[in-house]
C-alpha cells in the first residue's frame, strides 16, 4: 500500500457557489481565472493546495439548459453530474495554462466513514499533491443519498482538512467574515477579527440561510470552523473576490475572520476528529448542566446519570450528538448503550444500573477517549 507523507504548509481552500457564480447565476470565468492564478502562485511557491469547489449544480443548470433550479432529485443530480464535468474542465484548463495539473476527487460521506475508504481517499490526495497536482474536490451529488451527505461544502472542506492534516483552511465567501450582526441591516455591525471558541454568543452572530445558489450560510461556516479549532487547524473566513485574497491569507495577512485556539491549547486525536467530523450520527443525547461542565471543563466521560433525554434509534457503537438543555451541540461520540437501553438507564448512577445490567456496571454512556468536545 502507498504510504503518504505529511505535506508541510498544505492549504485547503473552499469556494462557495455564491462566490463562484456571477449575477446571472453562471460560473464566473473571470473569477475562476483569478482564483486559479492565486492557487498556481502558491503551488509554484512550494505550497500544496486542495480546492474544494461548490457550484456544480449551478454550472450544470447552464449546461443542460435549465432556466431555473429544478426541484426533483433526478434533475438535480443530472445538473450536478454535468456541472462537475464543466467545472473540472474549467479548472483543468486554467491550471494547465499555468503549468499545473488537476485531479478530480468526488466524495460521499460513505467513502470516508470506513477505515479502508478513509485510507484510500487519503492516499489518493497525497499522491496527487506529491505529483504537483491540485486536487479539486466536491461531494459526489450524483450518487449521494441523504444519510451520507456532508450537508454542505464548508464541512466537506473541514473533513478534507482534517483528513490531510492541513496547515490552513480558507473559506472564500461572499462576505468579508463574521460580523457582530448583519451588516446589511445593522450599520453598527463590526467585523470580528479573531475567534478562539465557537460558543453560543458567536453562533448568535450568524444569520440564517445562505444565498439562493448555495446550501449554507454563516452558521455552516461556523460549524466547520468549530471543528477545525478542535483539530488545531487555523481557519479563515474571508471575501473570496477581494484582491489576491488567497495569497494574502496564506502569507499570514490578517484579513477576514481567523478561527484559532489559544496558543498552548491541546488538539484532539485523529480518531476523535473522525468520530466528530466524518461519522454519520444516529441519535442525540441531552445532558444536564453538571454533565456538560464535566465534559467541557474536565474532559470527563459522559455518564448515564447526566443524560436527561435520548432521541433517535441507535445501537451500541453508533455515533450520537451530545447537546445541552438548549439544544446546543457540545460534543459527539461513540455511545456504549443502544437507544432502547439508554431509555432505561438515563439519569441513573452506575451502581444502580449494575443491579439489573451487570455487564454495564462500570460503563459510561460515552467514554472520553471516544468523545469529541466542540
């Protein structure tokens, strides 16, 4: 098996649909050329780059002659298929004219949730990068089903960043970064330059859905940034159409909003990151305030006594979300009880559980070694 080496200085850049397309809803050739100019400049300067590109559906609508976004799944997937080809052609042409090769990588969550798929994807990425190519990544929308989608390309970019151990994750957006309020409606809104923790206060700054051509908004970007803080990978959200923005960010210039844990903060293990980012969740546990503090502040395991509510159908060994009383996602981990058993044991001390389930007498709901805290 091919064994990849870590890539120093690796930059993963995600470009959103609203940034990639022009006012008519078509992919903007001039912007693509400027973006590829910057990627080629980094590549020729010795910095490997992975491009996570949205916009396939919009490109496909143009190529297939749709005047508006279709609503049926087969037509949407047909647009994605045609659009992925169109975008890859555009990227490959622009990169080739600058002496850089292009490789297309299409992923579904199913591809990276099992160990073999994870290694195969990682090997492919690293080999392309070692050969001097720029991998262009998108979700394989033509075959994805709802259970195995990434939900948005912001999270896909975060997963790719964690997969490859990137040095920097850059999200090129249609806004300059995270603002304290909506700058379109609040003249007092100011740009937040640095965030070290994505908490309730930070999430409250984000608006709702994104543009008509995208699948996410600022909240999806914050979810991705929160995951990258846990991974120890600096993340920058910035205006994608700003002059030479990618080169400036990669060069260390403070533009947009930079998400980065405080210096000296610990980073989660690869296994925990994969549990939290790539695995499909099957349920949700609501915990009380004491359990929340134990998890967040002390790095403790989640005990059944701290669980106040269970939702969904899951088996022992499945991944579930852990939320507080307000529904805020605080962690994600491998549960050691089925949903049926969790209904019986939630709120109980382990010594009580041991009386009627002896094999669970010392079993936490989720062990800290299998719990990614956001």
